[in-house]
């Protein structure tokens, strides 16, 4: 198991290098002049040339990339153009908020997806299976921002049970209860698509496993239905872990719409605001941190798969 984990971790290094190159090139082709943003419209050509040289922007792109990646490896993500503060604390603080939202949304998506998928697979031909299929299909099909707006209009604004934006109240906020009230609606909106995908995939996996020969063999030996389901569920774990890991990575990097609509102070909202401000260092750092988190999630999921399925280690 240790050898597999080391091999899997080493295989992620080329992926991270490729991601860093893509992020660096993407930032370079975004319209906007960071030097002009730093100095303002009244700066002179001499001032812009001096700052360009000091930032190393007059160097060839390969040299700029090597300098940037060297600073990133040292934990230096640069300075925000808009806020004139170090990028590292900004991105880390925002990403922590994204992780909080992701954990709540992932718990909802995983629990709801497994429940819907199990009902659809084990109650085929009944009304419960039809309802489960319908719920999973709707959750996949409806855009997240539409669901977010509906939740704000018909749940938050009408009933006043939940806040419409933010993470805490400006006055007397900061408690766990306050966080729980603020996170319910964005977590539901973020969890719908992953829940539907998990439900559809888990339904197909359970149906496939229940049709295998070893299920008939277990029944012929007199095993109870609960015992059969326990063996069947164990055989669905590798596929379930793969789908759940992919959806967790999707939530970490794909909740930008949810964070924007609900004004949730996460990495997605930070990157969205930085795009409007042409704050290139923050965009660069936000994307690279999200990509790193996605790769780490996949390593953890692969390790869990290897733990439950010896064939993966082989």
C-alpha cells in the first residue's frame, strides 16, 4: 500500500507541472496591463518601464515562468494589484471558506445521491424508483444559478428563514448557528448537480452488481437480503469512491456561480472579482490552489480505492 501511495503521489507531479504551465499561459493572454493597474493612468513611460523591469515582465516567458514557479514553491504567491496586500493570505482565507461550503454540499450530495440511487436500483418498477429517477434527472438538468435564484426568491426572501447572502451576520454574527443558517441555501444549490450524478451512477452500479452470479450464489446459500446487500455494497465502493471524488473536486473548483449569487466569500467569488479588476496575481493563485486541491483529492480517492480493492494496488 505504501509503494502504491508513493507511486501515485509521484505521478501527480507531471500533472501539477502541466497545470501550472496552463495557468501561467492563461494569465498571460488575459487582456489588461498589470503595470498600468499598479501605477495608475498618470504614470510616465519611465515609471512603467522601471516597474516592468523590477517585476521581471521584460524577461522571456520561460524565464518568467521559472521565476514564478520558484516563488510559488517558496509560498510566495505575489502581491494583489487591487488590494496591494500579499496574495497568499487572501487566497488561503477565501479557499478555507470554499472548503467549508464544499464539505456541507458534498455531504448533502453524497447522502442524497446514494439514497436516491439505492431506491431507484432496489425498487425498480415501483413509484419510489420513478420518483428517485425524476429527482436525480431534475437535479442534473436545472442550472445551478437558476436554483440559487429560486431559493433566494421563494425560500429566503419569502419565508425569511435563511439569509440571502454572506457567511455571517454583520452584527452579532460569527457563531456556528449563524454559519449554519447562511450555508443551507448555497449548500443545497451546490449539491444538486453532484447529487444527481452520484444517484445515476450509483443506480447503474447497484443494478449491475445485483445481476452478477455471486448474488445468486449468496441467495442459494440462504444468506439474508441484508447480508446480500452488504456484499453488494462492498462491490460498489470503488465506483462510488471514484464518482464521489470527482464530484468533490468539481465542488472545490466549480462553485463560483454559487459563491457569486450568494456572495459567499470563497475562492470562486475572489477570482470572479479579481477578473473584473484585472488582478492577475490573485487569479493566478486562486486557479493554481484550486487545481492543487483537485489533484490532492484524486490522490486521496485513489488511495481509498486501493485500500478497499486489492486489484487497484496490483
